[in-house]
C-alpha cells in the first residue's frame, strides 16, 4: 500500500497575493489561505511540503461541511487546475476566516 498522507507542520505569516492583506500565523493550526478573501497559493503537493512547482493563485470555489473537520474551503488553482480542500479557520484567535466571505462562496455555489 502507499505511504499515506504526509503533513508538514508549517504555520507562517504571509502577504496575500490576491488582496494584499498581511496575514499572521494561525493561533490554532497551520494557515494556508487568507482569512480576508480566502484565496491561497499553490505551493504544496501535500500540506506544508512546499513541493509544488506551480505557484498559481488558488481561488476559493466551494465550501463543504465535513462531520469531523468542520467547514472546508475548496480551492482551485488558476494555473494548473489542481483542487485542494482546506479547513476553514472560523474560530482562530489571531485572524479568523471571514464568515461573510465563506457565506458568499456558499451563496454563489449553492453549497
């Protein structure tokens, strides 16, 4: 069988490529998207590994609810089309994800 999913613990602040917001590290988990506009950048093959050679902007295209992980944002890369799910950080103490932005995605997609 395969090696299983790998996760590299990487929690760094960054400047959002989409909206320019300064994003601090998460207080509760590893942050990989902007809490304001919810966009991300295609950097990883597996969470935190920084092995993707793409670097494309990842657009939030849908929101799903997972019974164990909570709300997940689906990002699609504008360069290569890869899709990834990322847990929404609605209760982060330093910079919670925008509930308004999350609800706007849900309204737009019907999910």
